[in-house]
């Protein structure tokens, strides 16, 4: 009679690789954005480094999202101020649905201006040529 003194780790490795593949596929799907219809206008952008951009999104129903997370405007402004102190090249992209109330956009602009953040961009859907 032979007893096995080793554990076969092949099924464990198979399971680990399957889980790794599942996480690799599903992680990009978890970073969802608000479905926005941006107003028409503007032109193509100059390229900026991703680390220099912070994005605020405003839905037509008044929901704010910052970098994909739904959080209150007060927290968004505090995060932008903190990030701008760490990175002087920071640009705030404001993506507002074309049907949202203007005062929602104005509140973001006011928060940026109140803390001396002058580099922001109101995002539009570029006009087709």
C-alpha cells in the first residue's frame, strides 16, 4: 500500500488562473460612467497626461460623479483641491449632460474658482467635420 505524502496543486493553480482571468475581464466593466449626452461644439483636444486630469460628471437628474464614484459635490471639491495642491498641472474636466440644469455646472465652477483652480474644461461632443 502506497500513501501519498504530497498534495497535488495542479487543480488549485487551475482555479487561481480562472479567477485571475475572470477578474481581469470584469474589472474594466466595474468602472462605469454616467450615460451623458454632451452638447455639440468644440474641437479635438490637445493630449494631456491622464494623471493631470480629474473628471466631474453631472447627469440630467443632478447626480454628481467624480472619477467614476458618485459622491456629494462638497467632497468632490475637497478632492479636487487636494489633488491640485499635489499636482499644479491639474485640469478639471466637467462633463455635464446637455439637459442638466445650469446651476449644477455653476456650482462646480464656483467651487473650483473659490479655491483658485483656474484650469478646467467644459466638455462637449466635438462637431463632426
